[in-house]
C-alpha cells in the first residue's frame, strides 16, 4: 500500500507502551547527551530494507539511509551474516599486526579504484585528517618543499567536524566559536577554475581539496571541465589533488567512485588522494584514505596511526558491502534509479514552481532545491512517515540505500509532492 494513500497507516500497530518508552528515552537523552544535535523526538528501534521502525512500532520510509551510509538498506542478510561471523572470530587486535580482512579489503579497493595504497580510520573526518597530514608531510619530506603548507578548499564544502576538517570546511557556521582554525587554509568558489588558478602557487600550495560533487553544501554538481581543469592545474604546479568522496564514494553516484565518471560516462579524473567513509562498511564505522605510491612516501613507520582503523569487524563488513554491490549489480541499478528519481524531482519542480526551484545530483545523491528553508518540508515529510534530510539549508536531499526500488522512490515522491502542495 502506498503511504500517500493512507497517512495514518504509520500509526497502525503503534503501542501505548512504546509511546511511554519513547517519551522516557527522549527525556533521558536530552538530560544526558551534549546538546550538539537537533534530534527529532523519535527513538528508532529496528530497520528492514528501506524501512525504519521506532519503539512505538511506527514505520518510516527511509530516503536518508543514515546520511548516505546504509548502502544495502537495513539488516541486509549478507552484511548481517558477515558481521556476525567475523564477531565470532576476531573483532579487533589493533594495527600492531596484520589481519586478513583488512588486507583483502585493501586488495579489493585497490582493484576497484586504481589507488595502490591506503590507510584505514573510522570516519570521514579521520580519513580527511589523514589526507591532510599525508599531503603536508609529502611536500615537506619527500618533495623537499617545506614552504608548501597551504591547503586550498572550496566555499560550500563540508569535510568533517574535527579541528582540521572544520578548518577546511567552507561554511562559516561550522567554524564559529571554535577558533583559532588550522593555519594556512584559503577558500575559493566551487566550480571556478580561474579562481583556483589564481589561488594556487608553486611556492606555497600544498594541496587542493574538494568534493567531486558537494553533498552537505546542497548537492552541487560542478560545471563541465572543472574537475579536469583542476587536475591539469594541480599536475602542472605539483599541488596534491584530494577528492573527498566520503559521501559520493562506493556506488552512491552510479560508479564505484565519483571520480570514475567525473566528466561524464567513462570520463575519469583521478586525484592523488581520495577519502572514503560513510557507506563503505554499510553502517559499521570505517574511513579510508587511498593514494598513489608516490604520495604514500609521505608516511613512514610511526608517522600516523589509528587504534581502531580498519579493524577486523569493520573490514569484514566493508568486504561484504563491496561483494553485494557487485553481485547484485547495484551500480547499474543506482544509475537507473537515479534517473527515475531525477525525473520525479523534475516533475515536482514543474508541479510546484513556487516552492521547488531545481532538481540536481547524480545517481542516488539527489537534491530538490526549494525557494526557502528546507527544514519545515523535511519535518512535515517525517511527520508523514518519510525520512529525508536537509543539505545547504534550502535543499531536500535524497540519499537512499543503493537497492531502493522504483516503488519506494514513487512512494517518497508522492509524499513529498503532497507536502509541497499542502
Ligand atoms: C564530504 C564529506 N566529508 C566528510 C564528512 C565527515 O564524515 P564523518 O561524519 O564520518 O566524520 C562528511 C559527512 O557528512 C561528508 O559529507
């Protein structure tokens, strides 16, 4: 049954006990947790495919997938089995020793990406920290260019919440109150090659870091030629090019990595370093920084580390995610479903020209840019049982599981259309 046909269906099966539990847990969370999140007053209990259920039994159609994380949906049997099997064998033993799941994951990622070397951490921010540290150390110790310390980043970018990654995040709201920031960072407009050229200096610039498609900044696709031009510019000037593919990587845009179709189908633009996290292990925390053999020379024994990074559990989960994406043909599915979703969002723009201004994105990372604040729309959708998220303040973002069905997308589009019409 379509959710739009019966908006009350989500309340069916909810329990009074569940409502009491939910209220108690929300109160307790608000008393005990630091107040840094804007959480909805909902306590989620379990997930199944593209559905989430709260403790009252209410069902939500999940078009957010844990902010672009649950690539296989919730409780995928092969991911669950891989995690259980690994947990029964070895969860963690530190990076003092080698472990087979991590080595196999590295082999697999190297084959899929063409990057021969990698470092594993636990999050996107940690992967980006590793990229920044490697770039700085490479310039100072390998390229013998100690003056090349400046990081060039883009306005509207998002790279994480640690001190270094907020310092290179081109949105003032994330930096306010946390100064002083990392030194030697400069920002340029995203998509502006002339500005990049003017900012890069052979004496001063260490690296240029950007998302090949900005996610948090509002699902922004760069103009044609930008990524290729930047690649050339960085090559000519000895600047390390870093792609933050934390949100776009691992199938999200319809190829394994967004760089592989940066300028269109088959038109790859390979950076020197790429970072991954989010969906890589389907919800088990992991981050990865992949790089060329040359740049990897910047790290020597003892220069960088992470206690949990790429542990046996996370690596086994990531291997299972990669296997399922391949065996279930999910890249082609993402391209087809992405086109379907894009057409649906175009139709919403045509139907609601006052509110919906633009449909944009690639694969299953899509945004509907609204005329104003997207929060009330996303809140109203959630009240109707549809989970979406806000990007860049005015954009409603879709980042569903890669195995989402056309029927589920249609259900979501119908609900969003109803909210826009209200
Ligand atoms: C492009 C990008 N980089 C980095 C991050 C930070 O990742 P994490 O929250 O895992 O540290 C995010 C998170 O949204 C992201 O979208």
